C-alpha cells in the first residue's frame, strides 16, 4: 500500500524523466515497425493513385514547426507517391510559417528522385513536374480564387517566377484541372478547403491532420467530404507502408521509425494514469475507513 | 458617420461575400475574383504590417517603462530587425544584393527559419507531452461513470492506434476505428451543428450591424 | 556518437535545450529563446509579405505597369496606419469593415453547405448511408446508432428546458456519446503530443549528437 501511495504521488520531474527515457530508448535501438493500413489512409492513397494524366495533385502544406514530426512524413510520403507515378504536383501554403517546411520537403524528395534518375525524362524538374506556388494572404483568396484561375491568384511562385510562364501551369487553369487537393494541416485548413473550395467548385479534398484534430475531422470523412484521411504519425506510417509495398519504393520512413517510441510513450502514459487512479482509490478507501 | 459608414460598408461587403455563391455567371465571378485578388489581398498585407508595427511598439514601450522582463524585449526587437534586414535586402532565396553567405557560413532567411524558428517552435510544443503526462497522472480520475467512459475510450484509442494492438487482438484496431467512426462522430456532429448555427447567427448579426463590438472605441 | 560540426545544428540544439529547461523551471534561457523566436518569426513574416505580396501585387502593378486602379487599395490599406493618430483613429474601421464584411458574408453559405446540410445528409437514415459503411447488414445498425447519438447529443445541449422525462433520458444518452467522443479526442491528443516530443528527440539524438542514423 505504501508503495502504491508513493508511486501515485511522484514529483512531476520524475514523471518527465520517465517519459523522456521511454521515448529515447526505442530511438537508440532503431526499428521500423510495420503497420496495418486502415481504411481512411487506404482511401486517400487510392484517390491520389487514381489521378488521371491530365490532372494534377495539389498539396496544401499547412503545417508549421509545432506539428512538424507528425506532418512532414506525410508530405514526404505523398510527394514520393506522386513523383513515382509521374503525377504533377502543385504545392502551396495558406500561411507563411509552413513555407520553409514545404520547400524543405520538396527539395528533399526532388533530390532523392534526381539522384536515382538516369535521364532528363526520369528526373523531377521544377516547372515541368512540380511547382511551388507559395503563399498569398488571406486564405480566402486561394480558397475561392483558384476555382476561377490559379495564375490570377499566384501571379508569381515562391521563387518569384511568373506562374503563367511555367510549362506545367500552361495546362492547369483552375480546380477543374486538379484531381485531388490534399491539405496537410495542424489546424482547420482542410475544413476551409471543404467549406469554400469543395462546396463552390466541387474539388475533391483529402486531408493529413495532426492527431489532435482527428476526432473533429472524422465526421467530414464519414460524409465523404474528405476522400481520405491521414491522422498523425500513425497515419503517416500507414501511408509510408503503402508507398513501399504498392509502389516498391524503399526509402527512409521517419514516421515508421518513431512507432517504437510512440508505443513506449503510450504505455508509459497509460501506466501513469492507472497508478494515479489506483493510488486515488486506495487513499479514498483508507479515508473512508478512518471516518467509519 | 464614424460608426455608420463602417457599418454600411460591412453590410455592403457582407452581401458581396454571400452573392457569388448564388450567381455562377462568369462576369460576376470575375468581378468577385478581382475584388479578392486586387483589394482584399492588399488590405490583408497592410493588416500584417500593422500587426508587426504594433508588436514593436508594445516592446519598445516595455523597454521605456522598464516593465517586467524588459531586457528580453531587446532580444525580440534585435531578432526582428536582423531577420527583417536579411530577408528584405537579401531576398527570399538570398538572391538580392545583401550577401547572405560569408566563408561558407550561410545566413539567408530560409537558413534562419530552419535553424531558429523550427527548433524553437517544435520544442515549445514538445513540452506539452510532459505537461500532459504530469496532468493525466495527477488529475485524470475515474470518479464517475462519465469519467470512466472517457478514460475507457481514451485507453481504447491509445492502444488501438499502436502496431502492438494487432498483436493483442486483431479486432482491437478495428474496434478503435469503430469508436472513431460512430460514437465519436455522433458526439462531434452534434457539437458541430451548434457551432455552425452559432457562427451563422454571429455572422448575420455582424453584417446587419447588430453586433458592433468590432468597431471598438467610444465614438 | 558522431557529434556534428555544423554551427547551425549546434545553434538549433542549444536553443532546443533552452526551451526544454522550462521543465525544471522558468529561467532566463527560456525567456531568451522565446523572445528570439517571436522576433525572428516576425522578420520571416515581414520578408514574405513584402517580397511575395506587396511588391508583385501592389507596387509592381502601380509603379512599374502604371495601373492607377491600385491607388485605391493602397489608400484604403494605409488607413490602418491611422490607428496610431488619435484624432483620426476611427478611420481604421474602414479597412476592418471591408475585410470583416466580406469574410462574414462568405462564411455563411460555406458553413450552411459544409457543416449543416452535408452533415445532416450523413446522419439521416437512407440506403446510401447504410451502404457507405461497407459493413453489410451491420451498416443499418451503425447508421441507427449514429443517428441516435447525434439526436441525443443535441438534446443534451438544449438547456431551455429542465432535463427531465424523455429529455432527461436522451440527454443522459447524449452525455455518454460525448464522453466517448472526448475520450477518443484525448487518446489522439496524447499521440499528437508524444509525436512532437519524439520529433525533438530524433533531432537531438540524430543530426546533433549523431547517436542515431
């Protein structure tokens, strides 16, 4: 009993230390865990896979450093999928903070593919295979404006080039030329794409979201407003699994590498909650015994 | 005049925000697009500039009046000025006339972003994991049926999302998925209806001038 | 262990430690890092606002292309500055009114369509909703449970009458659904927060200290 009471009243810094070790140790002994792919992620993968040749994948990079570990693996897996299948990509952000992270993801995946490429045709070329449109405030400008004309909203891309001079953009006019728009966001951006762009222009929307938003977003997935859903680090790991198994593309899987730590951390949290509750009930019972 | 004119503007532009949804005619859609691209976009940029200037004023005031932790306001202002100069004069990609590389050491705005903003932003939110662990440990108690349900659902999800769940039972991940698909959606949808109706009511009140708190000030 | 020699990785690592030091207690290192973050982030914001918004969309059309129309948004935008001049500070209401007016107008049909009509369509008991679950005859059961859950949740938030009788029963069922929903949200929130921590440790142990690949 004394042990339980002691364990249920630990100093918070001990709790922090235990959690830190639970997270660190599986990282030091690395392993890539395979995951079962659930239906929401599979639907998103299939939706991206089914984009016809004359349409593009639009990716809204709307995660900032605060949600980076969950979201960046999603973005990278999505780009690998698109480039492997030669699907043209238009990337953008509704806010300014994600721009640097979007650029980093695009640069990383482009370099991966170009290192493997054996010819110009195989390579991933800016302007031909992908464009980075950048940022234009306020969010309602691209949300509604791209239904009329993408180049009127993004007259210049992230790098300052005129968008109507880019080869890819000559054949992409508005949302009618977008196969699916996938919004990777730590906040409510996917809901805005659904509420504004989808209701007005009918563009298909998929979402990669932080796990905090998961319970709120499921209702939109259930109605079909989201064609598919990736949730948190687990969702990213599932998409990485699909990219590797269905496209035979083997590359570093950052989300999958973290699943060992995720497991250890979750079990630690559950243990702490159980210990806290056991201690609470033990103390409550002993107080009732004293009162009697 | 000082209040009536803005209220009239809010009404006119409110109607202009609603109408395009119901008039698919190309002429009006192009006008609406032009309104957003050529007008609202520029207003929002000036609003951003206003926000930045206000921030500098607040911290300048803090230094002048030597308020608590005033010394750190220097850090903020210097950080802003230095990164602003590097960005404005060096360009988004370091392509303008300010050199952003000295003896192999790069300091363009993208480098500052990746090595200052990203680690700081990420770590601030990473602290939440510790606070959540400590708070759950201290305060999350199954005192009643409702809190037990909450705890139970939390445990199902926390275990169900792990690769480990498959090894415990092949039905566990599917059950966790079911919890998200049905009871969770039911609860959140009911809440969403309330929020949506409240949002629409508030928007209408603003457009019709019933809600005037955004005007601020006394005159 | 293969500690990096890249100065920027060291700067990132030390700033990370400054923030983590808050776990012990609030201290000057944390405050320094916090203020630095706000300052540099705003400098980044300013850079893109000027280079990618104001220059290509206002100054270039106005001064390079001679499109005088842009004087109008320029003048209205400058009204924001009036906020700092007490006698004419009311003029800041004009650009605010334009912005708020348009946004609140645009949000109404969007919300009605996405958050009300489509959500009702997803809740009502129709054959297409039964089939959408891909669960055979169970689809009817899941749809019925969903329908009951939504109605009962709404009844819980109806506070104009006392929760007695039928309303008492439905609101009690509603609270059960709400608690399950919040529990699920908590479970996922734990995953989210832990993921952020994992990301930071991946950086500390990887690029900085070189302990992991």
